[in-house]
C-alpha cells in the first residue's frame, strides 16, 4: 500500500477507471485522497447500474452524488417483482433532475422498469434509447419525435407491450437509423410494412420473432436501401424472400436468418452475388460447403448454429 500511495493522482484515476460502480464507491471510503479522486467526473461518463437492484431513493442518491455534465450513458434496471412504488428506479422528477444535471447524456438503457405512470420526460439530448422488458402506457411514444429530436437508435427488445399503435408513433422519427424490435410478438405485417415504407433512413433493423414474411422482405428491399444490418431470425420467410433481399439490399453487411425453417440450401445460393455481406448467421443444414467457400472468399464470416442449441436473440 505504501508504494501505491506514491503514485500520482492521474495514475490512480486510470486504475479506478476499471472498477464497476459499487467497487468505485467502496474505494472512495479508503481515505480522503481516494474519496476526492473517486469523485472525479471522468469516472462517471458511462455508468452501468444494471448489476444492482436500486430503488428510487438509492438511484437518486447516486445521481446527486456523482452525476454531472460529463455523463454520456446510463443503464438502470428495475424489478417487476417489487410491488412497492418506490422500488422503481425511475420517476418523472428523477428524469427532470437527470436532464438538468446531465445535459450531454446521449444514451439511456432501462431494463425491467414499470413506466406506465411516467410521462415522456426523457432528456432531449438523447440519441439512443433502450427499453428492455419494460411496460408503459399506450401511446407513450406519441411525442417522442418532437421531445427527443436527435434520436438515432431505438431498442425495444423483448418488450411485449409494443404493438402496431406504438409503431405508428415510432415511424414519425424519420431520422431513425437503428431499430430493434426483437421478440415484440404483437407486431404484425401491417406494422412491419409501415416501418419499411416510412423509416427509409434505417441502417439497422432487427425483427427476430416478429412474424416477418416474404411480403415484408419485399417492402424492406424496396424502401430500406440504406440497410446494412438485418435480423429476421425465426421468421416464416422462404427462398423467394432471400432472393428479394439480395436484389434490393446491395449495401447489406450483416444478415441473421437462423431458425428460418422454410429456407433451403439451394435457396441460399443467391447470397453468392451479395458482395457486401460480411457476416451471416444461419442454421448448419442451410450452408453447403460450396456456398461457404465462396462467401468466405468474398470476406464473409459465417456463423453456422446448431438449431438444437439455445441461442440468444
């Protein structure tokens, strides 16, 4: 410890930068010098609180003690099993305070949070919003495009509440570049078609487990010409749909067609002509040795998965 104490503050600051939030707070109790160093704003640019179960009171304490205009990203996790109101880590007042203290925040992630009693008071500086397994009241996104005008990325993965009405509001964000709707099973062809026709600036679209069909791939290929990443895992698409992708999405770099049971090895042969493709995720039976060789020669990395083994979406 004596040798460590001889280190200058900037070196200790670099070491502490590798600590998660809890350990960083504990380190601040070692001595006055460490307490001063751990309060340095550079340690609180990217804060991940998802490993911890924090109620509203504790979350607010962290915000008031450590957050400043240096904060860039924040991740919070709630708990659906906690019925008490204050167990939810967010509130309207907290979001307002967060906006005032952290005017430069760009990314926010909320997991397992109950948002049905909240208004849309997320910081307007955000460019990326992730709501994973959250609940909110109907039409919560109604004013999202005006209140958060610079949003580029929206992730609603595993959020069963999302339906076509929510997509009507999401489609007003014409500048959106990345949209993740994986496992939002309430969405049907009508909602997916609306996305394809109106969000023409999309570069990333993830719609695994979303009832995607050949008709939807037709609309995607026709309208989303800037698309670089497409995830249609576990969809009822056929060889015809893949052919449509190849002919329409000439900039596509990443494609996930794993567990698309209606595809055949011969139907995937058309992927040979998609020179832009860099990564392909699919079932082992769908990849022939000839196709694998050609794609790899084109610089494509193939991830062939065993359909009998579980895979994260």
